[in-house]
C-alpha cells in the first residue's frame, strides 16, 4: 500500500498547474497593490468611495454656510441705522401715548384730545370749505377757497395712496374709536391729520390776512393736532413727522398748480 506522502507527491507531479496557481495566490496575497485592486473591485468599497466622493463634492457648499451666517450677523450700516430708528420710534410712541386709554397717565385729557382730533378731520374741512365757497361773493375769495378745496381733496387722495402702499399698522395701544373712518384708516403711515394740519396752516398763513395772535393760534393748532395723534396712540412718531413734511410739500404742489380764472374760466363762472 503506497504511503500518503508518495500519493501527494504523485498528485503534485501529475498536476504541476495546481502548484503554480497556489504560488501565484500566495504572491498576490503578499502584494499590497494587488490587495488594493481586489478591494476596490468589491461592491462595498465602491459604495464607500461614492459616499466619500459625494461628501467631498458637498464640502465647498458647507464651507459657504458660515459666510452666509456672517452676512446675517453683520448687517450693513443702513440696516443698523433703520433698526435703531425703528426701535427709537416705537419707544417714543409708547412713551408719548399718555392719552391712549382712560387708564393712561393722562387719560382724563383724552376727551379734549379727541376734540382736537375732530378739528383736523378731513370731512369737516371739506364741508366747511364748500359752505364758504357757496357764501362767498367775491371772485378773489372764491379763487382762494376753491384752491383750498382742491388742496383738501388732493390731500385725501395722496394720503390714501401712501397708506395703501406702505400698509403700516397702527400702534398696538391704539383704541379704534375715531370719527368717520375709511377703509385705509386702519393703516398708520402717514398721519392724515398731520398732513392736513401742516398744509392748511401754511395755506391760511400765506393767503389770508390774519392778525398776529391769530397767526400764532393757527401754528399752535397745527402743532397740537400733530401731537394729539401720538398722545391718543393713533400714530407712531415717524408717521406724524413724515405727515407734517408731506403736508408742506403738498402746499408747494398747490402753489405750482394754482387754479385761477384765467386757467379755468368755466369753473369760476359756475
């Protein structure tokens, strides 16, 4: 009976290719380059390499996020100035709203401030101007009153357009109990009373012959009407300031488009 060693030797001599394949496997196993090639061909390695490539491709986008955050945390000088102005505006509005409620510090003066508010209402001014135009018996008087009526109507239109565009809400402490309001009166910017008071006072001081005490009273009335808007909590301080400035500009516009008998003779004959 042949020994196992002789049988294995016979098999190796009979199959020399098996020995060569076995040696090649040992050589490849010890070669790190071949190990890397075989590993890269595996599906798991391909998946890992794809994830690594994706994370590398998205790395520049992740690096841009801190820059965007820095832009948000470091606004421009104009943004800082506007934010500071808004904060001061809200603080002044809340501080000066002393007649906004009956329980406010000056709540007992609220009825008086509401009378001042009514004195600057647009409907009363238009109605009074129409009555004066009807009673006037001089051409010079009718010319002045007609232009005042034109100024009041223009004021209502311009203020309504600006309020509809800006749509700034009234202060939170405002109590909506105004006299004869319109749909745009729920908005705050600009103050229609302030524009009307500035325009009418300037109109009267330039086109009516008034004594010095009366002229002082007219100016005080315009200032008091504007202040009442903040004291009653109707408007913010910037609403009144811009409205006062807008009223002066409206008067300059009326002076530029002044209606005279030479321009509209048919209207003055009526």
